[in-house]
């Protein structure tokens, strides 16, 4: 598998895992509010909890996210090491840098906000549900935007490939001896 293809696959996996992690975290958040306040959660959340208990699914998904992030960094590092850089080449777009910085800032902020809201109980979780949900969704959106911008850059860039092996047949190497 080429370095470019591995980097693109890792970026797609990061996007999918991050969106899945966000959906599971928000479902677990809503389910916990419903359990504590006795007003229930929505049907999809209740269905997901019936199929796979959210208290078991959330830690598994939260461990999958850093693993996917490490694989993505490794794949991008491998691609960057093989990339041919010429003077005047295109650089990473400003949108990728901006979204990347926003993702680096928003993801820990969303994680801390989510953890503090869930630590304070169901009534408090209900009070701060809108801002916690928006913060978690914003972190997922900027991470997705950043990964898509980097994926577009990786797709457009050149990677160094090994020099092609020239195959020379014995009979054609010496044209003087042929009649």
C-alpha cells in the first residue's frame, strides 16, 4: 500500500471514529439524563442502549479514538517522509491549519466540559446540555474539516516513488552483433 493511500485511509478512519465517538458520547449523555430525571431518552438512544449498553460502549469507543489518532499520525508521517518537495510547491491550505488549531483547542475543552457535566449529576447535566452538546459537536466538526482539508492536500501532492527498474534484454543491449 502506498504512503498516500495509507494516509488517506487513516484520515477517513479518523473521521469515522471521531463522528462515531461523538454520537455515542452524546447518546450516553442523553441516556444518563433520561435515567436520572425519569423522562427517558429518544428512541434511537434507547434502541442503541438495548443493543449494546452505553455504559460499556462509551469506554470502548473512547479508547478507539486515541489509537486511531496515533495510526493517523504515523501514516501521515510516513507520507510526509516520502513526499517530494520542490521549491514553489503548494503548502498545506490555511483552512487545514485553522481547523487543525481549532480542533486541538476544542477537543480537550469539550472532553473536560463533558467530564465535568457528567460528574455533577443528571439535573446539572440537563441544565448544561445545550452548551455541552454544541461544544462536543463543534469539536467533531472542526476535526472533520481539518482531516478533509489535509486529505485533499495529500491527494493533490506528489509522493516520491522508487526509480523504475530498467529492464534490458541481453540480445538488444548489443546492436552491433545483430544482423
